[in-house]
C-alpha cells in the first residue's frame, strides 16, 4: 500500500481459538503482512488507529491449564496428538466442551489447552459492558460458536466458545476494545504470539524449528505482541521497520483487559480495525513507541496546561531558571523475561531514542512519567514528557504535536 494510505481489516479472535486448534503453529491468527511503499530498514511506520469495531457477540476466556502429551516443548506452537503423535494434526469438532477438538487421524482429544478457571461473556449491543453467563447460556452459545464469535470467512481456528466455561456468572465488566498484536514483521521467522521479549523466552533453546540460540537472536523481534490496552481507537503506534516494506500485521482484538493481563488471557473477539499509515524516515528504533489517547496518560505525564506553564514561568523568574515548557508525552515500549527486564529494555530504547544517559531517563521518567505494565511477565510502557527539540531531531515532533494538540 502507499505511504499515507488506509487499511481496514476484519480479524478473528487471535489467542484462545488458535491455542485449541492443533494445526496452528504461531499461537495466534493474524493478517498477512502488509507492505508499505517507501518503508526501508531503519525507518519506522506510524499507525494512526482510526476505529476499532467489535463484531463478536460473545467469547470465552480465563486462566489456562496445559494438557499433558499434546505438545513438545511449547504448548502454543509445538502441537502434537497425545495418542498417535501426529505433529500439528488436522482436527475436527465433535460436540461441545473441552473434549470437542478431536484428531482427524485417530479421534483423540488433540487440543493442548483447557481452562483452569473459565468464563463465557456476552456483550451488549453498544459494546459498553460484558456479562458472564451460567452453564445453560454458555452451552447455548457454544452450539452456534462460529456465528456468535463472527469468525471471518477465511478464519481457520476452532472458536473457544465451544469449551462453554461458566464460572463467575452474573459479573459485569466495562468494555474498551483494543488490539493486542499489531506491528511490523521481524527479520527472522518468529511465531506471531512470541514476537515479544517475554513470550519469546520460550524460543530460547527450544528444540522445535523456531528455537533460538540465545537472547541476542531474540533481539531481532519487533514487539508486535504487546497486549497494551492503550493501543486502541485514537492512539498512534510507531513501529520499527526491520524488513523492507515494514510488513504491518494486525490481530488479537480484545473486548477489554486490565493492566497486566493477569489471567494471561482476556476477551478475544472478532472485529474491524481501520488505520492510516505514515512512513517516518531514518528513525531507526528497536521497538515500538506509543502515543496513547491523552485520557490514557498518567496524571504526571499529561501535557502542560496554560496554568502549568504560567506557574512554572513564575517559579523560574523567582529562582532564575529558564523553564523548559516545550515538552511532549511519549511511551517507549520495552519487553523482556520479567517486568524488571522489560523496564531495563525500555530504558535502553528511550536513551538511544533521545540521546540521554540511563540516569537522565530514570530521573525524567520519575519526575514526569513512570512505568505501566502492559502484560505480565514482561511488557511495559515507559512514560515521559520528552523535550520537543529532541523529538524534532528524530522526526517525531509533528506526531506528538498532532496527537496532543500542542
């Protein structure tokens, strides 16, 4: 597509459905990569998210348990039939419940996952709230699982509604859809669910075909799988270009999620996403930068108001200090094996981006920002009010000014 063009996608639920579909090898189900004209290695692509529209009327989710014998070294990407041993077996659906996914070769339960604690949730017509349902309603939804999850025509997964979990019935949840896996293609082949520094740890030393030798190999990731709930309508996500054309891909829409995605999974849904793309030349970033909606910024990282500036200038005059008021919010995404590792990764990325020592990054983020947890065990957003002259040098100032009306 052209630089400045608009993309509209219709993606299926990306996580639980692929997890229970044994022939899937990436752990998610996302779009094919999209090439952007003029995007070269060392550039970046700004993704301006115009709209996110859920189409599922229900989904199931919860905390998971692994089924012994149904995988090799990784239950997300290294599937095999626990009885006949067929790798990534074709499967068929027989009935509903956690025994419904059967190996087409031998008839055994071939799914690698079940629920430790699971819920089925329905959504109101305005997609404002979700409600968990009881066993009777969950079974009724399971009997028409594909239709209720609005799976796109070319979707290949088994819908997770088939499992019909029904714990915690009658609980309301606020909805705010966002995209959990969106970004650019890495220069090495990685499972789409493992394109991050935390999930990617499973690849280090693995004996399947996507095994990586060490952490250095994993550094080639692009951190598309973030599960950051601020990557929603109105946000701007700036992604590294590590292959010519960028290769933007999209998937893993969620109806809602609290910070940290504490159950490790959340409400996967089908839906439409529309976004504009913009090539940022020679930015040469290692991982994503997020410009969230202003409402999603912490109080300490909000742009300065006129009253803030006036009060600051009065203090500056009193104490003889030139006041730095031309500042803009940014969030540098970091990932790693743990939250601490992810934060260190974000420090490194922010220091390189803004030509700052780690001490200055840490101090600025303490005084004008902070760190938020996107996903446990290791995806974070490092908030900072950054000097606009530094952002101008890197070609980012116009994006920050436009996003926050500065």
